[in-house]
C-alpha cells in the first residue's frame, strides 16, 4: 500500500439517485479535484469544511454541476487531505466524473481503503474500522445498534483496559527480574495471580458475547422442523409474508431445505424450512432428512412443529433453545392448550405474535442485558481472546511453579500481543489485508 497515492471512489451505490458522492483521499486530493473543478473560488483556497459550488470540466466538456467539500489533513475521515464531491446521481454522470479524476492523477481505491487509511493514520482502532463495515452491512436495527456502539469505541475501550491491566501485571513482575536471586515473594505472587484471575474473568465476559455477535452479523439460524404435513412450510410463508415454499396436504411436500433471510424485531434471521422427519426408504427423502439434521445441529433456535389434528397430547421435553409449536390450533379439540406448547394457526396467523416473542426471548436472554449496553465480538476478536486467555493461563501456571519471572513475563507479553491484535496495536500486513478486503469500495 502506497500512501503517497491519492485514491478515488464512488462512495454511494452505483445507480440512478438524486446524488452521487465521489470521495478522494491522499496528498494530492485537492490538487487533482482542483484540475476539474471550476467555481467562483478555487478548491485550493477553500477553507476546510466549506462547501463550494462549481462545474466539473474535463477535456473541454462539462461533466456535471457539483458541490465540493475540502477537508485538510489530519482533520478528515482518513486523516489525509480529502475532497468530497456531490454530483448528480446516475450511472453515466458519476462514472464519467470518476474517470476524469482518475485521468487527472487519482488511483481507484481498493475495497475498504479509505477506512484502512483512517486506521493507519490513527483515526480509529481496528475494532472501530470493523464496526464501519458492520454498520454498512447491518440487516436489522439491533445489528446496526451494536455496530454503532462498537464504532463509538465500546469494544476498543474494553480491550484497552485489558491491555493496561496486563501491562500493570507485567510491570509488577518485571520488578523482580532485576533481582533474580530473590524470586517473587509470596505476597506479590498472590497479588499477581489475583490480577491474572481478574483478566481471565474479563476475557470470559467478552467471549460470552461471541454468539450474540455472530447472530447480529450473520443472522440468527432459526430452523423449523417436525413431522411431515405439520405446517412447517406454512409457517415459513407466514413469517416471510409471501408464498415462498410449496404447501400441500400431501405429507413429504418439502424435500430440500429452504432458506430465507428475514428481520424480526430488529434482529436479522436466517430461517430454514426443512423436510419433514419420518421413516422412509426413498433415497431423496432420506437425503432431505439428513439435511434437516445438519441444519438442526447448527441452529440457534429450533421450532418443533406439532400438528394439533393428529397429536396424542404428550408434550415432548424441549431441547435447549427449542420452542414446541402446536400448529393447526384451530383443529385442536383437546381442551385447554397444553402447557409448554405455543399455539399457532397458520391459516389466520393467530398466535404468531406470541411465537415471535418467544423466539426473541430465546435469542436475547435477559442475562445478556440490554443489547446496546453490551458489546458483541466477532470471530476474529474471539480468536484473539482465546489465545490471550491461553497465554494468561500459562502465565498463571508459571507463577504457581515459581518459575523465574522472565519466563512468566514471556507469557504475559504474548497475551498483551493478542489483545493488541484486536485493536490493531500490533499490525501485520496479513491481518489488515484480510479485514479490509471484505469492505466495499468507497469505504
Ligand atoms: N387447519 C389448518 N391447516 C393448516 C395449518 N397450517 C398448515 N395447514 C395445512 O396443513 C397442510 C400441510 O402444510 P405444509 O405447510 O405443507 O406442511 P409441512 O410441514 O411443510 O409438510 P411437509 O413439507 O410435507 O413436511 C396444508 O394443507 C396446509 O394448508 C393450520 O394452522 N390450520
Ligand atoms: Mg413443507
């Protein structure tokens, strides 16, 4: 990556719209945009943050009438000189303007390169850079909330605190390295162990948010299963609001799993309707049921659908994260709805609200507290935290064995590096490449 380059990209989606925003960042941003911009005031003389009206002219042709905003390093999103050009939306207008900027000396930005520069210039730590992407791709309000909290630095601060505490423990330990013959006195040893214990507790607390983080980013995996003809596909259709899956009174209608994305109460879901489970020697049906099982193994929430018209009234014990749904409640003639089941009628939708409430309770147990007060880590953070925890455990063992303080200190330094990796304090090209390549261009 060459930061002496000036990069340019369309920051808004390519398509017809009222406005299109093109962004330039780099040492020559103002100069390059200035070559095309013709206004009453030149871009070079524009005060930072002032919006200038002008025409964009290139090779003697008028491209568009635009508004330009100049931001001067380091007071910009990327920490570099930035020019934002708001032109008219539309594929042709936006691309010809971008082409003119590229012909005037800018280079097309790589995916995520603006945010990567912001990170490299110290405008944000890695957790916040990742939150930018999470926010852009959020599929539900809850996901957007969690991303905004991370963008605000909530996770970054939590990790910084862990790093500081590890550093304090390290400093405490290193005091003994200077006096190798004396070893660590029992009182200091106990104090150090207490510090490491507290660190492990904090790691565990953060790790416990990993599932929540995955659900917020990728969607809750909700699997609908049960015997053939129970009304599984009818429920999928009811949830998504249109005839997504075939429904018929013939048992065995659904052969293959059907997946759909949906947002329920601000939370993204991936809903899977499955082939009904029964004895069969039809190879296709057997394969369908094998797929059902595979989805069940990965489910966050399972909806076990029971057909009220054929049910014997014995409520099965629910598995963890399972809701027993008594469908076709309109055909139930066994008196009061049995406890432990959630009644539903797919024909008129009655019972759906209560079912959705039960699903949400499964997804967001009260113990997690309100979402916007918590953090939700991603798989990369989880991996680093696991490693940090392992190093701290090693450090603890080393203390208990009364090893030379140098040895314990090596483990603590490795833990510190693992925490650092989360916020990007120890940057390796490889990690950065992996993270920012998943971004969209223009961010
Ligand atoms: N009376 C009544 N009929 C329902 C209800 N829900 C579904 N049905 C009917 O039950 C039959 C089976 O529905 P499906 O949704 O195809 O059932 P399924 O569980 O997907 O069945 P398979 O795909 O064969 O496993 C259809 O004729 C539906 O119209 C309900 O709440 N009440
Ligand atoms: Mg079906």
